[in-house]
């Protein structure tokens, strides 16, 4: 039979003309074919957007081909697979990244050229896939790229939101949020799998039934929704392996509402069905308080239920029993958001597969690992018991049972220490009885990872101290990383070619350790010249963008000083703005001789504020108000400019980061779990001005404190400074700049009053305490900038020392120490 199958397969392969070809003529034919038959436009006349659509479909064909091969190969080898569960992925654009990873960018550029188009212009037509908020979501995207590149057998799972992260529109300096209906223009990067769908149940009741002499729990749901798979291929670089990010969309189920149809209430029945699709429609902006929001909980369960059903189905396709389940399956919880997967695996193994509680529990404890991205207790997710009991009654029972067993085990170890037992319990008693998702994740996971070394210390000594004392072996950390494919090769082609030229190889794109070779050339005048030229071109590109966006002309001779990230009090964009006001004030009070010594700066700030976060929104408005004053002051000219870049997203970051000279990472020590923006800037040879927080501490070890500008209170100093509260002595300059805001130098004094009160009152984030050393670090940066040779050397050493912060390193570490998976490389 297999010989017959083979002959058939060979004939079909022949009919298909073998694998797709990548020479210029084949690519041109392919693009034109898609113009005519996919986009349905005339191949004799199509515009840039249509060219993008056709090009994307042509690339997609190649991705599908590789995806198939990869899956067939994985199925044959049956390795242990990792399933990465995350509610957020910030993928950005796919085109450039895909063709670079496939190794056919130049071929496509040439093919497009022959057809009268320019690759860069066509690539600009693509919108961002913004299915996430900030660092956590972009980290998932970087990790998917590394997982594919390093040939690991992996599936990513998430939600296919119809509305991505809101678009930030600024009107009169105020942030407004607009929906991001990113699928409006189609999405050529996904493959709809109509046949891959699962029913997901909600509400209802749980009954006990005797089946085959056994007491079984039977959940009779009140609502049924269908989860349909959309597959997004993720190509690795320098390999044929192409893995899949499977995103679920909610569709009405045929099983739902038969009753209403039968009772004749047709219109309402249809409308009700339609509403079910809302489950996957909106990404929640990061306001860190989803508590009590039913839709959010529905989203979490919807995505984990479909994923877990898919995982078990795949396992059962090739295994007749569950003996090997823990040897073949690793499930990674990206933060607590997917933690309901634990209860879902238990439910399916106990209620559906009838493995019995103990056996199922043993498996759960072997397959789950958990990474937390949170530093503060307030950031930890809780689900009100009432909500869970109505939405997922069976899961609540399971969580109660898990907790009961855990408490019993704990009592045996620690006795009746009720304080401790109640702190460690998965259930929080109190006004609103809740499930502590982090406790659930810790109890059921074999490994709990932090995202930087200092973060892991904070977990062990503060946030999860009790758990650490109970299970010290569970606690680890994997320092975050970012992919050099996206953050150098795609976004900074000039630097990429320069590195390859000086290293004599492109191998660093897969083997980041090679970057250290640049250290040997850090003082070479030829490299300096070329290095500065690359930066100059990137600054020109950024200056053009700034002008197009805001009408503001900036000088590329000025230092481009950038702070881009989510707007949050702990990230201290306000400290940056206060520093800018101080700089402005100083220049205004200088005579012309002193002004000649001023290092001109273009200060760039960008980031979104969560829609309900008033203070963050005021910070944006303040930035605009200060910018207006400074930029309109002809007396200041090019000495100082301030720009707020609206709607910061992945593709804007790709433009901003390569063009930065200096980048700021100002979080109050002890607040940033890791920080990954700094790593992207570092790779691009920007100097960092930063506090000793999160991963910066590890960056210092790699490139040395001499090659960056550090400032601010250290972690151990923070509590004492906080104790002092309003009685803390702050520099005069600090009081002066705050007074300028209060007195209305920038208008809106009433509106900014509460902002000023927060930093002159309790000042939880210690802006006053850190202001003096912040200004010193800024002055040090100015001083070095004048010495371009020194600056360039530091810049080269920054890139050279950035290798440890490649997500390839993070992923290798996870694969070996947490997931226990091996590369599985599909032959070319
Ligand atoms: C968060 C943390 C960062 C961390 C990132 C990825 C939640 O991202 O705060 O410190 O680097 O996860 O682990 P962000 O603040 O950017 O949303």
C-alpha cells in the first residue's frame, strides 16, 4: 500500500512542478498570477497596495510549503513538542521579516523591480498586526522567531483579535483611542482552517453521574461557541523549519440555541449567535485590572480550551494511550493569563479521558511551566469566585480540589501556620473571594521563571517568598532577549551589512556570539567612519518621518535622544520631561558664549497610555505642552527640540530605534521586571542612559558601566527614600521645574496640578530623589557626545556586547532547562 501511496504522491508532486522556484522570472510570474487571480486586478495595471497583496500571497505560498514539510517531519519524528500559550503577540509587519528569513529578499526585490515596483515602497503598504500591548507581547513575537530559527518543534497559541491594540490619535495634545480594525484590508499571512475547530463551553451546571460504576462529573453547558483556527506561519532564518502560530477566532456553534430556533424566535436567535463572536473581537488594553470583567475571562478560557483540545487531539493522533504524554508535551504559560489551561487539562484528562485524578495531576505537574512578567503584588491577576462559578462551574470545582490537596500537603510540612497557609492558598478570602492565578500557576508548574536575574531575586524574596521557601527548586530565571533578525537585519539594513562586512560573514544572524568580534575593531578609524555613516542615514530617515508626521524640521547633527515605551509612572517619562524643561530653562538663561557649548538635542518620546490611566494621559499632554513652548521658541532654535511620536508600534520602532543616539530607560529601581526596549537600542549601537533596574543590571555586566550613563537610587536604597516621603530633600532644580509647570509656563496649570501633586507629595516613584543624579548622567552624555570618537567607540561596544540579549539565548536556555525539548531540523 505504501508503494502505491508513494507513486501517487510522486505523480502529484510532478503535477505541481515540484517545489516553488525562487528565480526572478518565477517570482515575477508568481506575483502577476496573484495580481490576476488572488487580488483580481489587471496584471497590466496595479498599484503599490495591490502589488503588496500579490507579493504577500506569493510569499505565503512559500511559507505554506515549508510549514507542510515541517509538520510532516515533526509528525514522523514525534519529538517532545512545546506549546507556547500567550494571550498577546505583537508581530508587527510580516513581509520583510518573512522574505529575509526565507533568504529570498533580494530575489523578490529584483522581481519587483522588473515589474516596475520598489520593494521598500511596497513593504510600507503593510499594516501592523498589533495583538498585544507592550514588552510582554513583543517578547512572545521575538521568541517565536527564535524558536523557528533554532528548529524547535513548537506551536504557538493565541487569540485572533479582530481589533488590535487601539490606535493612538493625538488631538490638541490629548490622547484619543481609535479602534484598530486591522483585518479591514485582509490578512494574507493567515490561513483559515475551517476544518480545525473545537467547541468551547460556558455557564451551565455540573451534575454527578454514575458511569461504569464510577462517579463522574458531567458539565452541562449553557452556551457553546466554536473556536476556529487561523494559522500564521513563522519562518526560521537559515532553516527550512517554519512553525505555526495558531490563533483562535470565535464563531457561533451549530449546537447553540436549537431551542430558540424551534420556538420560532428566529431573529433573536440569530442576533444572539452573532454576539458570541465578540469573544475574540477586542484586545484589552493593559490597565492591569481586568478583575470582574467577564469578557476577559471568557477570552482566556476560550483560547486555552481550544488550544488544549488541539494539543490532546494531536497527541492522540499518534498515541493510543496517555503514558507518554509528559514526555511529549510541554506547556508554557506566558504570564498568568493562560493559567486556566491547568484546570482545562485536568478536566479533559479526568472527565473526558477518565484517567483518574491522581494520574492526571501527576501529568499536569510535569508538563506546565510558568513565566511571570510582573513585579508588584497589585499586578497579579485575580478572578472573583462568583464570576468563575457562573462561567466555568466545573473549573471552579477543579481549582478547589487542587487547592484542598495543596493545603493538606502544606499543613503536613508547615503545620497550622494559618497566616502562611492563607497567603499561599489559591483562594483569597475577603470582601471579594477570588482565585489567585499566580498561586494556581506556581502550584501546578514544575518551573517558575522570572525574566531577569534581579526580577527572579524579587520573586524569591518578596512576591513569592513563601513559595520559594517551600519549593526552592522551582524558581529560576531566563533573561529576556530580542531577535536580531527583526531588530538589526530587518530594521537596520545598513548596520546589518556593515556588521557582516567587518565580521566577514553573515553567520552572526544565527550565531549572535560572533558579534563580540566587533570589539577587536572598536577603535578602528575605518569602522568609525562607516559606523557613523550608517547612523547618519538612519537619523535622516527618522528626521524625514518626524517632519512628515509633525511638520517639525530637526537637525541630524543634534543628539537624537529617545524614550519609547508604554507610558507609565514607574517608567518615568515624567522624569524625562522635567529634565527637558530644566535643559530649556538653562539654555534660556545662558549668554551666547555658553550657548555655543550646548549639545543640541532632539528629544523624542513615544508610547501609549492605557485608556483609563489618567496620570499617564496627563504625561502625554504635558509632553505636548512643553514641546509646543520649546519648538516655537525661535530663540532656542536647533539647540533643543521635543517630539512626541504618536501611535508608537512595532513598525514605528523599526524606524526610531536605528536612528537613536541615546536611549533612556528610567524605571524606578525594582519596578521593571526586565525591559526589552533597551536591548533593541543596544543592538543598534545606541548608548543607554538608565537606572540599575531589570535587565540593565545584566547589560552593565556585558558592556561595562563605562559604556553607558547610569544614575538613580539602587534597589536597596528605594525603601528608605520612600519612607522619607514628602520630607525628602530634593534638588532646587527639581522644585524649580515643577513650579514652572504649576505657574502655567506651559499652560493648563489646573490640569497639570494633580500631576505635580503626585511628585511633590508622596512621590512614590522617587522623581525628586533621582533628579540630581539624572541631570548628572545627562551632562555626562553631553560631554561624551562632543567627543565623537569616544561616543562611536562606546556605540560599537554596545552592539558588540548585545549578544547575550538575543532571544536565541533565552530560548536555548528555556529549551534545555525548562521545557526539555530538542531541535528537530527539517532537511532542506
Ligand atoms: C512587561 C514588563 C517588562 C518585561 C516584559 C517582557 C510586562 O512588559 O513590564 O519589564 O520586559 O513584560 O517580559 P511591558 O511593561 O513593556 O508591557
